[in-house]
């Protein structure tokens, strides 16, 4: 059971180069994504309504696509426009379409009621369009339900134990630092955490010169419905008062991660990790990409094993600790939205993905680091 | 749910060479096929009734087979004839047998009520026994329900799009030619289609000298219950009036394909593609065998993906176009026969596989090309 | 459905060397087995009750283990003793523990109600602790329900057909020899079988000098709940009256095999095959280990195929022959014990694994060969 009336990342722009007919399962449905010759990105159900053959195995013709089983052709609105050997086209022979919005390198797809699709409710991530921020957007596949990834990202303590030698830096992070702020948002949560006077973590050490200068580290994370995670990371020289506003010599990162359900048990995971101190080449971005993949692989092993555990024993009930308050809130909010959507009575919260942002929090978070 | 009271191809003769105990699943049942020392082909349920071990892992002894778990021996009628260490043989210790008929290179098995098995109702394909027709019978496995293969063979338009560069020749075939005749048969259908003044398709070009002489191409296909497809193909020099009967210089093929369900989701696919202009060696047959496999692989990719689509979404309903009339008829007839068989009231149609043939059509089709 | 209130072999001692956190599924449950720094073997449910991560992917700390997802630590009693970043520890945050007994190279685990665990009811196999008997304990995994392995071991006739060229020696074994005694025990059965004046079987020939001297061969096998098989094997020079007590020049083996359900469809198979004539090195033990593995592979192919057959057709009912009397008795006894355990009214028989031994049989069997 997924929330359908919202935007999900369906692809990265470079996946649609050169007329590629990309077949990707989103929320259990097979979707064909392609950039038509007009330049427009089009999303159709990837199933010829005639005999169920994959349109992604078909042929791009302008903005239209032809099924290469019996040659039936559909335009970008999903309308059948040709049946070889037959003149009359039955109006029922239509392919379902999905609204699409491109924003930076990400292609967003609306999986619910098309008439409700509103680009204005898309999460606003200005650094994705700002040339001062550099990064290399990327993709990973998880054999796990997307909410297990949401959970993972909801408690920073795992940085200390899972990512000690990659993204975390030391187990101390879990013992010494605590969230300074946890905010419940209408469509998610926001957590801020400072770790003062600490060793820079390995991924950061790799891209800076003064590897042994201690840092004051701040992470501000937000998680929004349906599975949109952003994190602003700041490393300032320790002791100069970064927490009080002195950001001289600070290094900053902007991280956005998008979890899109493929099925109930698998997930598409898109992300970009950006920095504001890249030179003219892409060496820093590439180093960060490598570090992030290294770290995600550590998560992936745990999360995919959790999925197996839950499948084997659906009766297993997790026991919450205090640090689980944000994820518990997230699941509660999501559950209510799905329930309302199923009942056909969209709550006010589901009207827009940024309702909570409009109440101040996530949007202000997004810019808090500037 | 399968129609059981009919003949299915279970094996090719060369598969039973040299005492081979061939284990093959037919209609969901594990069947052991072997040629006993008497020369007779025998089909037994491939499961020792004692502990369920495979008899195909046992040992051939004359026309009998011994289970090599505890040494119990069964004769060609399935009767237990020896239990090592035990004198009295319980009469219940029997293996189920299946009636078998050999016809040319094909071994046919009756999967229903043994007393109803009648070799006389076997489809009559004289070219299989006629030395003037040469071919190399072969086998492929499909991870798809057999009816999806029946469907595939029911609409020639797919030749144009799936097999453009192998069996089809051009997309024109779908636009220009149309079935001249579609006959509904009591146990299937018959379709005739002419494509005049066309390029010879690639598989034919490979085995003829004058590759650029245009041809008048005629296909006559029949599909019979439970999944017996035959096609007579004729290529005559274009414009000489082949359609009116002038077959001078024509090249002919006889094609028979047999779909036998392995399970609800997998199929054994046997075929032979014969020609009447082979020289003393087998070069033409081998070229045709290669071309056919190339073409079937194109079908297989589509059909197996259809199977996946249907398994993932059992609610998916295909939408028929005009060209689907024959397959719709076939499924209707088959459905009724299965229903009658399940209800225990065999309709007249199920009395013989050739009832429809006796009413004239398929038999006349089979010989129409001579 | 398994009998839970009894001891099962969970591991071999060498599997727990050097702080290994061994994850093994027993009776469907994921169990973590490890030797703590105190030397004690500990068995915990292998699932952190917080988010379900595997404790076996965690870190050994003394006798305790730390989950390396969020750093939560549990002691050897399953009690949570640390949550990084949280002072109060909720008492519900506990891991289930399993009683453990070590006996020779085998680690036994009690999978039922911990308070009922009694080391005194463990099967008594003195040769496992007697330095005069040498062997190399080993492990195999079976993709089959453990009772199919019990069945296999219950009828020696399979030696003749499955193991002709390895453990059996000739098909004659099935025709000529018969069980001399079959005893029904309260928790299993005991079978004795003599095969007089026979060729030594291949596995034995490999480790003796006079390979062509005929032997009188005696096997005494017992099978006990839940899946404990022992066999005493004796080869004496033929004709000297071994059956009447003259064991001069005899060679003896002690064999114990333990079937522990992993799941309903898979089994852990532990064994040791011991001899009393080994020299100072391990050549004889290693030869026997090789022979046994060779033989078990022959069984495994059959048994795993049986499992598939039963999964495909749960309606298949095996038909018993006379030789199946012991296994039928075993399944009946086991069925009653499981039923009583499920109903919460443990029968007397379930009070101890050696109740039947106490009535004389299995214990006297165990020593009968001395």
C-alpha cells in the first residue's frame, strides 16, 4: 500500500539519453519513461493493452511509441493512433499516462490521480539548480521496502556503528552527540545534531587538506513524505564558535536522497551529494560519490537483511528506543495519508507535498546552512 | 486446467536413444519415457509409489524399470514385479502408465483416461512420413503458458514486426496483405494469407539462388486442439499467377509445431520444418533449422515477458483487435472442451482430435499444397 | 511443526573457534551461537529486538554481543545492558536465549521451554568421549525435511541399491540378509542385521589390508527422537562364528548422525564416524570421512528430489512395504509427542530423551559391541 497522490523520482536525466526507452517499475507498476523527439519526457504504462507486450521493447517514433509485437502505435498521450491492417481504432485501446516534471537531474513522476498532479507541491531544493553546488547524481537498487531506508536515515546513531570507517568517523558520535532539535513536521520531521571537537570522518578527510584539525560538525536532516531525505552538513574548525554563527573556513555539503518504491519489497534509491568547494574538475564530487556508495553498501547489507527477517516472520514487532521518535512520527503521518487516500477523503495534508514547508520548517531548513 | 483426453507430443524419437530414461513433466505430471528392449516406447508416472523416488533415476531392465532407492521393480504395465527382501507384493503398489503412439519422429502421449486413448484420432500429417519432405525435428522450452504461444501463432501480423529480419521480411506484410480466408473449425481454425509481389523473407533467401526475384507468398495455417499448429508455405515467382494455380518454379515448406504444457507456466515446444527441394545432404534443413530457432527466440523473448506480466497482474485483461478473432475462437472451443471434460460429459467434439478434420477443413488444408 | 522440548545438535565445536559469531537457523529460528571469552557457549536469538538486525553481524564483547546497527549491547543472558545515547533501558528489550550443552565435539541446543531443559536426558554416546575411538566430526546441509533423512536411515535395503559401490557393497545385501531383530522403543527403534560370508564393502576395503577375505557383517542401528541415529558396525572374518560371539580379528565402527531441522524443508546433518583401529595419524579417519561423504551424496540426491516431489504434490501418499515398519513406528511416536507438546500436556515419554534408553534398549545397544 503506497501513497499515490504525490511525486516520486522515477529516473535521472542521463538515463533517458539518446532515445532510450527506459522500463522501470514504480509502486508496483511498470512504467515506460522516455524523452520524445520534442524534448518532452513522457511516462506511459509499459504494457501494450492489446496483448500485454512491453512498450519499452518497442520503437520510438517521434514522441510516440510503437509496440513491436503487432505494430500498434500510441502517441504521447497514450492514445492508439495506428493498428496495422485495421482501420477502425477502438477508443478503449489506450495506454495509461503519468504526469512528469523535470527538476535538475531528477525526473519526477506522479503515480496517482493525474488531475491532482501539481508541480507546485514538488519539494524545493534550490541547490540542485544552483551552479555553486556541484555533485554527481546517482542510483542504487535496494532489495528492501523503502520505509526501512527511511528508518535507517532517521537515526544518526547508526553513523557511529555502521559507518565508523566511512561516513561516521567514530563510535563517539553516538555517545557524545545528541540531537539538539527534533521537530515534528506536518509531512515529516527535522533533526539537528552538533558534534563538537571531533575528528573529521573519513569521507570528509579524503577531500580536505588539513586532515587532523578537529571540527565542529553539524547535520540538519529532514525527511518528507513519501521518502524525501535531505541533509545539510557543515564542518567548521573546532572551537571558533560555529554553533554561534562563525562559519569561517567551514566546508558544507548538501545531500538529497529519494526513496521510490519499486515494489513492496524493493526500492529505487536516487541521490545527489553536493559540495560548494569543488574546483574546475570533478575530483571532489567523484571522491564523494565513491565514499557515499561505500557507505550506502554498508547500510544496504543491513537493510536488505532486515527485509528478509520481516518476510520470514511477519509477526516480528520491532521495539522502539527513544531515538526512534522521528521515524515513528513519520510512519504515523504516512499511515494517515494513505488511509485518507484509500478512503477517498484526501486530508488537507495531502493537498501538497510542501504544506509542512509552507508552515515554515522544511523550507527554512533547506536554507538554514547558507 | 488442461484438456487431458487428447494426444500431446511428449518426446522426439532421438531423445530415447540407447536406453535413455527420459524424465519429462507433461501437464504438471512427471512422466518417464523410454524405449524398452522390445522396441516399444513406454510412459510411466516418474514416481515410485513406495517413497516417491524418481524412476528415471532407476535402471532399465528389459522393458521394466527398477527404482534404485530400495530396488523395487515395475514392468511396462506399471505392475510391481519385485520387492527385494519381501515375497508378497501388495497389488496397490502400481505405477500409472500412459498410452503412447509413435508417428514419424514424434512420440505422442495420452494424458487422460487410458481407455479413451484412440490412435485413430491423431492428427494426420502425411509429409512427416513422406521421404520427399525433409526436415530436422527439434525442441525448445518456453517459460510461458502454451496458450500464449498459440496466440502468437494465430496472428501473422507479428511476422512483420517481430521477425522483420528473420522469418517475416518486411513490415509491409502487416500493412499490405490480409487473411484471404479465416475458417472456424470445430476444434480450431484455418487461415490463408497471400502476399503478392514481395521480397523473399531472409530465411528463404538463404536457401535459394535467385535472391532478388520477387515472390508471391502464400501461408495456410491451421491450429487444432490442444496446441497443434501446421503451416504450408509457398513461394512462387511473382506475377505468373500462382494464386490462380500456376505453381511452376514454386518452393514449398511444411511446418508443424506442437505445444505441450509442462506446467501452467511452462511449455514444451516441438517442431519440424520441412522442405521438398533438399538435395542429398542436409544443408537446407540445417539452414532452415537455424533460421527457425533465430525466429523462435524473437517470439520467446516476447512471450515469456507476457507470462511474467500476467503472473504479476492476474487482473490484466487483454483487449482484442480484429486480427484476434481466430485465437478468441480457439480459446472459446478449448474452454468448452475442458469444461465438458471436467463435468464428465464429453461433448461430441472431444470424441476425436480430427472431428473437425472429418468435416473437411484441416485435412484438406494439410494436403492443399500438393 | 517440530518437537521443541528436546536437544538438537546446533554446531560442531570447531565452528565456534576464535570468537566466531555463528548464525544458524534451527527449527525455523535464527540462532546466534558463539563461545564467549569465559569459554561458555552461548545461544541467543539472532535478531536484535530493536529493528531486527542480525546480532551475528555484530561484535563480540566478552560474553556479550553488540548489535552494530545502533550499538545496542546484550549480555549472555539476553539482557540489554547498553543503548548508546539513552540512559534508561526498557526491560522488554531482551533477546531470547537457548540452553546449551557441550558434549564431545557437538554443541546441543534446547529449542523449547528453557525451564524444561535437562542435560541428563541427552543421549549417552560414550565413544564420543573415549580416546580409543577416533573420528572426524563433520557437517552437511540437506535441502529436505529431516524426516526424509530419518526414513532413509531406517531401511538398510537402500545400502544395496543406492550405495552399491560405496557403503553397501552389493545388491545381494538386500536379497540375502534380513533384519534379525526389530525392536520398537518408546522413543524410536532398534534394528539388527547380519550379512554372513559377504565381500567387504568398498569403504571398508579401503582401510584394511586383506581386501578379499570374506566377512560376516553386523549392523545395529538405533533411531531416537527427534532425529538421532547411531549405528554399530562390525566386520569379522567370515565363518569363525562372530554371530555366536567370536570377534577375533574383527574391525568395528561407531557411527552417530544427528538431523536438526533448519526449516520444514531443509536440514542440518551432523555426524561422526569412529573406528577403534586407527594408528597414530588420521589417515583411516580421513579415508572414512571421504567415503561417508561420497555415500551421503548418493542419499542427498535422492532425498532432495523426494522433497521436491512432495512439495510439488502435497497429496502424494507413500505406500509402505514391510521394511517400512520401523519408520512408520518412529513417525507415529514423534507425531504423538508433538501433539502432546502442542496441547501442553507432555506425555511421560517426552520427559526425557532417554526414557526408552532407561528401559534398556538404546543404552544396551550402544555398548553391545564392546
